[in-house]
C-alpha cells in the first residue's frame, strides 16, 4: 500500500493502515444500511472508531490541555491547532466566531449540528439567548464549563426535538461530508425547518477539489472512509436553492477572519478547474490559487 502523502511524525504506517481499514469497513456498513438502521448506527460510530484506533488524532487532542483538534468528524484530522492565551478557541475557531457573530443577536437562538467537544457552541452562548449543540453522541470534554443558556441535545441524525422556526442561526463545521449524499438534502431541509424566517445556515466543509480529507487521503484519490462525499460550492448551491433557501453567499478565509466573496466567483472557478485535463493531484495544486481548502457558505431562509 503506497502512501500518497508524507507520513505524519506521530503515527506509523501500520497505524495509518489500521485507521484506514477500520473506517472503510464502517463506511461499507453505513452505505449498505437503511435510514432506520443508520439512525441506530450513527451514534455508535465514534465509540467503535476510538476503540479500534487508539492512536486517533482526536483522542490525542482530548488528552492535551493546550491543543485542540481541528477536525469535527471521525475522519482524518486536518491538524492540531494551538489555542491562543486566554481563549478557549484556536485561531481558526476565533475566525469562525467572528463570522458567526455577524449574524447573532442577543435575543436570538443558535444551534450547531455536530458540535464535537462543544467548545465552539459554548463560546457562542454569551452572544445569544440560548445556544443548542445537536449531536448523535456525547463528545464534549468533561472539563468544559458551559453556561446556563447552553443545551446539548442528542438525536439520531433524523428526528430532532426542536420547534419549527425557533432558531436564528444554524451552524455546522465539517459535518456534511460525514453524511451519505442521500441524507445531506434531508439535513438541509431539517436545518431550514428549525430556522426562523430571516435566519441563516452557516456551514463549513472541506472542499472536494483538495480532497480526500479523511484518512483515505494517504492511500486514495477519492474518499473511502467516513467522508462519504466531499462537496463543492456549486453542489451545495443547487441543493439549497432547490430547498427554498432565499440567498447564498460564499466566504474565503483572510487573515484572522472571513471575507465575503460573490458566489458566482466560486462557481466559475470550480467550472474551469473541473474541466482541466489534469490528474487529481494537479487539480489540487492549481485549486489552492483560486479556492479555499474549506468551503464556507451562508444560506438564508
């Protein structure tokens, strides 16, 4: 099995192979399951991976008091990011908070899908009336102190106990790539259902042109682990338009924040790059000059 990129300093080839095979096996089970079966399967995925992959980067990050995991899902972590002194968030988390805060209001409600350790959702809580973290399993750090206006809601990925039109800002980071494509449209519909009129869904996900971003990136040119599909701006724009989202904006990371960029720019760049007669490695190289590695979009209701 030949490596497609450099071996990380803290993991051996055998450890990577084990991680890869574990995720591929779980991915096959998920792909072959019905929606009812997935509702029971999803909450157990994290536990199984961490049990079979004891060297998983997310487990290492949990054990550190000064580092946090840059990833959200159980796939390959994009790196460990150091927190700034006096902050519970890393630099990327602070940049995301600056973006999200533009849409928050003190009397409003915030809901985050796939909050992981809940650090980011907890950081948002002081800026809203109530912050909800929506996840399929309990993953928050035991050391994390949360405010009275913070709630963690565990659900099966489909049935969510939140009132229609009760949320002002929905957020997800590195979530939809962990959903089967057939479930992604359902997820967008669910997010829109709980949004108030005028509310927004802010999402971030690894851009497909730079992938695969999960563990299979070491061995394959396509996602084979628990990134069931990696997405582009054009694909998400089509889904959100079909489901009735009223507007869509793209964003690109600039310095310590995010700059709004016309969605048309991303759609044009993706079209041009998609049709270049180059191999995946060549497209990844060229894309870095025109597109962000992490797709960030805001869609409004």
